[in-house]
C-alpha cells in the first residue's frame, strides 16, 4: 500500500482515536487519576503529529508550503512544555478537518464508476466455426468478430458480412447514424444501432482509435497542475507572522508558555475545517440538482472560469435525429404521410425507422400492422399498409421503383447534414421526411446568461463539417466557430483559449474527452454521453439539460465566496487571539478552546453554502 493510500485510510481512524483519547483523559482526571490524563492526551496526539509531519515533508518536497506547518508546530510545542490537553484539542481539530476534506472527495467521485460501463472489456470472436467471448486484449489484427446490436465496436476493422449501421456521435460528433457496406472501414468507439454484422480487426485494441483517445485523456490529465487548497495561498505570510509573534513573546517575556499559546491560537483550524465544509455544502447542493462536481478543486475552478469551449452534437444540440420537416405531394397531409411511413417502419429495426415510428406515436397517430414486408438492409423497406404498396427508404432506393422524382422536393433548402427518407405509395412518390439534429431549446438565452455571469469568451469546437457548424451556430452569441476538428485539435483550441482566463470545456462524446481533461474545468453531459468524457471531466451533468451549467457556476461561486470569507474571518480572529496570547491573556488550553469557538462560528457560516 502506498503512503498516500495509507494516509487516506488513516484519517478517519485518527479522528476517532483522538476523540476517544480526549474523552478518556477527561474521565481519568475526573476520577482522580490526573497523572494519567497527560499521558493519554500525549499518546493520541503523537500519531496525528507523525502523519502531519509526513504530509508536510511530502508537500515541501513538491515545493508546496501549507498552513499545516502551524498545526504541527503548535502540537509539538504544546507537548514539549507539558500542555498535552491543548495539543490533543489541536490534534482533534486537524484530524477531523483532514477526514472531512477526504470524505468530500470520495463522495464526489463515487457515482463515476457506473458511467464507465460502456467501455468494452470483451469481444465475440469467430474461431473454428463457433463463437467465443474473449478478453479484448486477446483480439489480434485479422481476427473476425461478431458485433451485436447495442455493442460498442471494440477495435478498428473492416465490415466483411452484413450492413453496419453505427452511431458515431460519441466518437466523431456526427448526430446521424452512418451506414457501412461490406468493405467499409469502421472505427472503434462506434455503437452498433442496426443488425449484427461481422468485422475483421485491422488493429489490436491497444492500437485502435478508442484506445488512442483514452491515452490522450491520460496525458492531458497528467499535464494539468493540481490546484492548492484555498487557505494555503496565504500560508507563507501567515506562517511568517505566527513565527515572529511566538518568538517575540518568548524572547520578551522568557516564558515559553506564551509562545505555545500564540502557536495554539494561530492553528488555522477555521481554515482547515471551514473551507472543506463550504465546499462539501456546495457539492451537496449541486448534487440535488443533478450536477456531480468531483471535489473541492473542481468547484473552486468552476467559480473562476472566464472562457468556454463548447461541443455541438449532444451538447449544444440534442444529439439525435428528429423529424424537422415533412414535405408532401398530391394533397397528402403531413400526418397522413407520417402515419403511412411509420406503419411500415414498425417492421424495421433501423434507427431511422425507429425515429419515424416514435415521432408518429408521440403525435398520437393510429398505425396499421404492415404485411408482405421485405427489407433491404441499409437501403429501405417495402410492404403493404391498408392494402396499399408502400416504400420507405433512401432516395436512390426509391428512385428506381416509383414514378416521379424527389429532386424537386429535395431541392428546397434543408439543414446541412440532414437526412431525407423518401415515401412512395402505389408506385408514386408521396413525400419526404427530413431528419436532423436540433439545437436545444433556449440555447441563445443560455449563452447570454453565461455572459452575464462573467464568461467573457465562448467558442464552438466541433468535429462536424464547416457548413453544418455554420448552420447550427447562426444567430448564436459565439465569439468563434471551429469545425472539422479531431480530438487532438480540440485540445489545442482549449489550450489556446487559456490566455483569456481559466477555460471550461463542455462536451459529451469520446472525441471530447481529451479536451475535457486538458481544460481547467471539464464539464460532461453524463446522462447520455460517453463514459470516457464523464471520466475525464471535473463536473458531470447527470440530467440531459445544458442549462444546469448556470446553477453549477452560481453554486460554485457562492461556495468559493463563503470559503474565502471563512479564510479572512478565521485569520482575522486568529490574529487578534495571537496578540492576546502574546500579552499573556490567553493560556494554551484556553487558546485551544477559543479556537473551538471560532471553529463553530466559522463552520456555521460555511454551511450557508447549502442554501441558495
């Protein structure tokens, strides 16, 4: 077990140990065994002091100076001059504060394991005329794999049998499913939303696209410097003032007890405790709104963001196809065309067919059971609906079988990147169903609200084609639109925006994960997004509502304000108490108890972060 892990498990035990020791020492004193009290208090203080010294040494090795040094000095000095009770009280405050901070981090990350279930661990491989499920690491280039409906493609490969209908939105940002015929090259990370097909692996899993994205996430995470705790920013100044006042009190009075009293009342327990309490309160309030913030560092960074890089598909937009327009001919109404197409598509498992059926049902349209159905995978479907011969499919599929051309209908303006499903009835073209992704409702209002909160620059970064990005960004309050981006290019966009202040990246796909990890603050749409993006992000929206970013920022800023307020008030009260201790008005034990009173006041103030 490594030292950091050992210390993580030691903190709650130390808090319990010191509390029990304090109670036992007081009980011994009340029972007339006062000689044992000091030994008990010293015995429970020493383990806390050893852990604290170890952590301080590790921090100094990294070049970090923290307020924990004051706590270590106060406990050591109190033990040396025989003020064991004061030392034990300081130890309890420190151990309790450390445990609370560690608990907040654990609670914030606990829910993340459920979001990783999408990552493939095994693959179904053809071997000796049978199928076997093997660990992903055993798949080699040239192996023939079966990709079932709902499976994520585990390795890059070539379609060799069947038609692959893949949802690549998490990988490329494209909302519409893509059809691959025999010979088509498929990337790992795509999800099979059609019928099962066979794939021949062209690379091992470790060399495939998905694995490469994961490696970029890990590299970006390693390159991001960790933030220090809020209170530690004032550590060197406060430590210097404390040391000078303690030394001056001892030198001027020749009384070491005064120096110990100064150190005890200077112990920054309000800072060590109140800051994590404010952070935990903010985390709890955010969680009630479906916003998972992974610890204190994330909530503090969220409060300071000034630039935003945002993905399009699944983030700025809904992320899946919807019927945005119905074009008809020969007097047929839109609902009639939709009902006919949906009735036939009930017999198809194609993702577009399912979308059409869902749209018809959402409108309450009556659907008929189709008969004589024949489906051509990846192209279209033919059958009878109420005795009429109906065809639904792509334009090329319909063009060779009906009279009339879809050119006139299709020639009218339509959203870039949209798909058209043609419908023919009794050998004549009846109309077109136009399917496309859509902007989330209230997107422009959201962007304006973000600017009102102090977000000074907003950049759209997407893997979509330029014309698609331009169409969806039209009329939005964006400072720049970047399109046709690969995952590593999204990282460069994030890094280039740092000159404008701390950068927040919002995304939902695998292709967003490296940029989420590289940003100062990554926020993932975790409800429907990829597990890789949720793992890389610092904040995960557990509900599919982009407008939750507004309360997330407000909660983070309020929590940081209250934490900062606690730092200033705690230091101010400690400074006043240090002066009183140096003048001899406060003894070490009195100073430790006074710090407890200050703790209670500051912690109650920190709990205000639970409220709106």
